[in-house]
C-alpha cells in the first residue's frame, strides 16, 4: 500500500502459471497449469472440462456421490451419470424419494398435502339434544367433533382409539358414537371428521 492509500499491483508474466504475485503484501499462490487456467484478453479464465487436477484436491475432501477418481484424475459426475446409476445401487444404499419419486432425476416432484382425515356424513343432522354418528367405530377411528349449541359457540372434542367417553362443557360422546347435550340444550350445528388409526 502506498502512502496515498493506493495499492500497487503488478501482473505476472503470462507464461508463469504457478503463482500470481501482486506485491509483498498481496500474494496468491494457486497450483494450476496451462490445462486449468489461461490468460486471454487481459483476463484470467478457467478451461471448462470435467477434469479436476489431482494435485489440487485430496480424496478426503470429496463427496463420492458427485466426484469420481479414475486413472488418478478426478471426474465431476453429471446428473445423467447419477440418473443412470439409480437402478444399479448396491444393497443397503438409499435414494431419497417423495411420494415414490426419486429426488435424483429431472423434472418436478409433486407433493400432496397428505391429509388423512375424512368428513363423516352428517346430512341427516337436525337440531336436537342428541346425534348418532353414522358408521361409528372407535376401535378403527379417532374422531374430531365440533358442536354448536343454542346457548354457546362451537365446542370441540377429539377422541382417541377405544376411548371411554369424551366430554365437552355441555355435552359428551359415548363409546357407541352418541353425542348428547346436558340440560336439554340443542345442538344446532355439527361437523365431524375421522381418521383411521392402527
């Protein structure tokens, strides 16, 4: 750095490909040769190829999924190389998938929401103090039940497999799927979902 705050930069000789030495304060030493980097139109450029010089990398630095070593040269794998090897995996190795589609490969992978709750048909519902859930089976399903009452806003209960009784503030559901309110309060609106459990 000069006294005026500027930096002197001297450019290397074009044929000196072993180092770039700007001055005693700024020094960059990079192992490369004419096959890796070259000087053209006052710009240093890297040659585009699949080979990486073996002296610039250690085997321990490599992710073997993306870089191979053949004849003491490192070869960058293309996505096509990886796709071709998918069907030839060694036993015990995994490829991650989403909805059965491989993460390696071309194109989009669709992801569904995966909501396994289903609505229970309540088309026969009429405001009353009781309601029998259609096809109720607490040994196979757990239930989410929303009830609105004539004197209260919506109340919610979620059951679990083989539950004994589910209770809300003014209502309950028994093991046969009968929803009942206390003190003859009418259920005026109802929504029920169920989910298969193992």
